[in-house]
C-alpha cells in the first residue's frame, strides 16, 4: 500500500504481486479473464453539470433521492435510485449486443465522471468491445497501494488560520472532504458529532449515503461522518478478497484510513493515550468539516483502479468538496503520457466539477523521478518532518550515552540496572539451538531468576521487519520475567533501516544503529565475569539506565524533506522524459504523525488495540493539505480547484525555523548525514503555510479547458483524449509551459523561450514589484517589473528565458511578486536541459 510507513521499521515495503486475472470456475476452467475498464464516447454526467456547480459555488444534486437529514435518519442502506438507471441500462445493452450469449460479469457502471463500466471478460471479449463504435477506450485494470497532536501548532493554526475562521469550533464548517482509503472506524471520538451547544447540519449540497452492514451498523454515521461506502468488486472477482480480514463494509480493518481522515478533519481536543501514556490532544486541520468515506483499499492486497475509479465517481456524484487520496499506482502508467490513466482522467472530471484533489507523492524517494502523482490538475504533496521529535537514550556504566528510539518510560533516575543478554539467561541450554531466541519472543525460554529486576538485552532482526517477531511480544516476555526494562540492539544484517518511535509500557529503548549496537555489546561483553575454568558467566558487570522517550523535544531544524518522500522531475511517459510540470506541488508534515487509529487496525502490530497511532509517510502529508484546502474553500467558496492550489503554493514557506534553507535528506541510510538544501523537485513550492494561504493576494487560475488543451498538445494524443473524454481535440499548440501554473518548469530550454503567466487579484487594490533569481545556465527577464492591480483584475506577466550555457543538469531559480500590502507570491523556476547559442564546433 502506498506509503504506508507504519510506526516500527520505516522504509521496508514488501510487495506481493497481485493477480492480474482470474479463472472461470464454471464450464471453461481454462479461460483466463481479467477486469477491464471500458469508456464510452458519450460524455459523462459531470460534463453537463460541472460549470453549473462551479458557477453557483456549490454542488447541485445528482441522480438519486435527496439524502435524509442525519438529525432524523442516521443511515441509509445502499439500495438507492441509481440502480436500474438509464446509463446502467445503456451499458447493459451494449454488453449484451457485443457479447451475445457469452459469459461476462459487469462490476460497476461509472455514471458521473466517466461514462463507462468495469467488466470481467476474456481478452477476446475485450477486443470485441473495443471494436464497437460506441466504445472509445478499453484499459486493463491495475493495482494501487496506499502511500495529530502537534502539527496544528507547528502550522500556526490556533492563532492563524483557525482564528481567521472564528476558531477551531467553526474551522472547515460546511465543507465535505471525501477520503479514498481503507475505510474508517466510526466509533472513534475523533468522528463524534457530540456538539449539543452548536448546530452541526449536514451540508445541503451533499447527497451521499452510509452503507449499513453487520460491521458498520445503523447509527455509525452522524453529522460529522456523513457518508460511507465500500468498493471491492474488482478484488472480489480476482478471488483475493478476504471478507473476515478486509470487511465488506466501510469499516477500517487496517487503520490507515482512520488515521488519514482524522488528520484532515478529526475533532479538536481528543486525548491521545497510547500504551498508558498521554501524548497531548489531537485535532484535524479542519475540525468542523465533514467526512465522507469511500473505501477502496484493503489490508491484505491493496486495491485496484476499477474500484478506485468507482469510489472517485461516487464521491463526485455525492457532492464532496475535496478528495484526499493517500494512494498511488504500483507502476508508472504506460502509454504516450503518464497523465492518461483511468484514475487521473476521472480526477480531471472531478476537477471540472469543482472538486479540489489532493494526492500523496509516494514513498519511493529520494531518487529523482520517483514521483507517483503526475497530472497538473492533481495537487501532489510530499512529506516533511515537523519540529517535534521523540528521542530516547541509554546511559552505560562506562559513561557512554547511546541514542535510540522508543515511546517508553525511563528507569528510576537515581539507579543503574544490571544488563543481561537474552542468550545468557536461558533456562535450558537446549534453547541455545533456537537461532531466534535472542529476539525474546517466548518467556518460557528464559530463567526468571536471572532476568528479574534487570535490563534484558534482545536483538532486533529482519524477522521484526517481516512481522515474524514483534516488539510487543518481546515486551510481554520482559514483563512476564519481571525485567526492569528492555534494550534492543540492531542485528548487523539489518542495515540502514529507519525506526519510528514504538510505544512501550515498560522502560525500553531500541538502538537503531548497528555501530551503536556494537558499542553496547562490547561494553556488555567486556563487563562479564567468567569462571576461569568453565568459562561460565558468574557475574553480569555491565550496568545502565534508560532516560525514557515519552516527552517530546523540539528542533528548530524543521521542516526538512524526508528521505522517503518521492521526488521530481515529473516523468511525462514511461521512457522517463521530463514533463514541463512541477511535482511535487508542496510538502507538508508527514513524519511521526499522531492520529486516530481503528480499534481493529492491523497495519501496525505495535498499535493493535490502541486508539491512536504514530505513522510516517506522504500518506500523512496529503490529508494535512486536504484539511487546509477545506479552510480555504470555507473562506472562498467560489475559488476553483486550481486557484485553491495556487493559494497553497504561492504562499509556501522556503525557510526552516532557524531561517536557513529547508534541507532535504538524500539517502535512505543515515539520512541526517546525507542532506542538502531542498530544490523544487524535492519540495515543490515549499512547506505549506496555512495562515498565509488564506490571504494569498494573487492567484493563478487554470480551467478544465486549459487542461484539455494541454492534453491535446501532447504529440499523438488526439485519439487518447477522445477515448477518455469523448471530446475531439481540434488543433492545439499548447505546451505544459503554457498552463497557468504557479510555477515554471522547462525540461529543455533550446536557446530561448517566452513563458506567460496570468495572475488574478482576490485581495484589495495593490501595487507589486517583481524580483527574480535566474537558474544557473540561464538568464531571466520578467515584464512588467512593476504593476498595480485592482481587486478582481488580472495581470499578464511575460518571462523571457535565454540559455547561457550547455548543460543537462537541472538548475533552479525563483520569481517573487512583492505587494505593498504585504503579499509575497513565490514562483519556483526549474530548468533542466539548456542549449545555448555558444555551442561547440561552430
């Protein structure tokens, strides 16, 4: 799953290949079938309603009965008026005509964003469908994967953005955020609507429903959680859906979906208690916003595009304002451009309908071109560390202190405790034949008399990475043996892994560095007293104390870009040609994030049974931005999705808390020793600034028609555009550099280029001066250098680039617009290849 970087060992992703097809179990047991996504030439419903929705600033009701008020009816069954609709009948009729008398299984009818369906057929049947005149496109389904107490303070929300919206009590009110994820735990207090002192109506523009199942009973939804569905038809047809493990309902058996929903929209002031320790109070970014859940990702297998597209289609039809996707494809989409895939094209229609779309960048960093979110209409978010850190340490009897991790209490401050290695505390010498006994997974292997009251030393091996051994079980062993605490050393074969803090109910520490682990073991072994004849241990001489890691510390060297956060430049196609589009768009807090956890969540075994978990990944960064977008939508209901993205981008921070440049980790191993100043390919426009984004001054706006012109300008794209959208291209000479984005990216500057940008003033009358720094190897000139702009007016900026040298190394600059009312608009500039006039050889 995309970026699921759980607490525990971060950075290890085990991917098991998904079945691309399945077998008919009836007469034709040898016939291979697969799920295909079929789109028709006739435009989908949203293309007729999109402009109306944007024009009025709210969603109109679509297709189906009005949702009953949650004051009187908390849930509705999934049976609704959309069954047997006209579009469904058209799809069914086409399948009957094309596949006369043959077996097939239609999984979904897509009615709103895409006019099409998902169907289980043979390759031969798919070919028949592709030759029908009504059909524009047939695509094989593909798999996808999933990619807070302090972050509101770190982002300045209480005194900034929340204060502007009337306080946390109203922040995000009336805005619906749709989550495409692993579902939700509706019993969590982060999603309660228990606010009797203030009305909390369901927004008029939302028309979704809540499924009622045994796992998700009537009453699960309320005025906070106002919609919940699940989508698993593609997975079920493949025979990989495990109903007892994955739940055929919106319920979150994983934890990831509950976590991301609470980051964006969880209630304010919910106590975070884990392993008996209190870690503060949690709040979502927009705690008064509403949540609609569309479960399309599952613990045991991830997910599939056919299910995700169905979820996106339903979310748009229901009337969500923001879509948050902490998911990315498992592979780069094939074809003439990465933008042409069913998920991105469904999201393009969602943007046309006025929905702001946020997607995680992916956890495949830090290598270049590792980004997993491609299209300019999608707001892509990378992960950065915030300033809160949890550190733990162990002080040895030789006066050496070793740093480690562990959300654990410390030992008594005035006492030193004897160190005893697990392999030296066996109660039966035969247990020494168990090569894993040092992992402390079974208390029956050890002599309690030796361990009791001492610090038990256990090994942390690759088996912990694979889930074959767990910290929780080792802690249980230590508790049963009455140990004073546990010290985990890193197995030398586990190299370069990054550990998140892990909750412990007893004193404990994990030493993540193999080198530091050697220092611990050398001290321990050198302190052992042995019988001169038998060599048996007669004295454990090593002593230590554990400081504890429950109390947070704060660093001013934040934010910084995490090593796992995927990087640009944006690959335009499978040949890795660079697109003239900046990705990621921005970075947000994604490391060590506390948020709600499903009570049956199994994604991180260390948090099983807990109501909160600490997770890391771009999955955690994306919902931060989704929640902040809800605040912008609340203040400016009529802003287009691209304008919301512009407000977030142009106001982003470029400096850390020390006033220096934001740093980016460059290596998986020892990332803090391998970092350098972040570039736009690491952080996009910068680190999100929630308060400034609510007062951006100027915005860059792009429309659906602009995105269509851009797609049509891609060489050889006309047929593909027609296939996905049902619209003919005509003649288009628009390049990606012509899109009115709040950034400029030029993959190849051949001698010179002129780029134009248009700004719109959504603030008061203001005069701006323009400044810039040119990328190395190029010159820049912006005209006009000064301009005055009234509220609501537009201004065109013309930027001339000249290559001054030949180079294939990316270089970066920046354009700044400085207003007399204090607005500062930052435009990152990236130029990759440069070809100058001064070429060698005449």
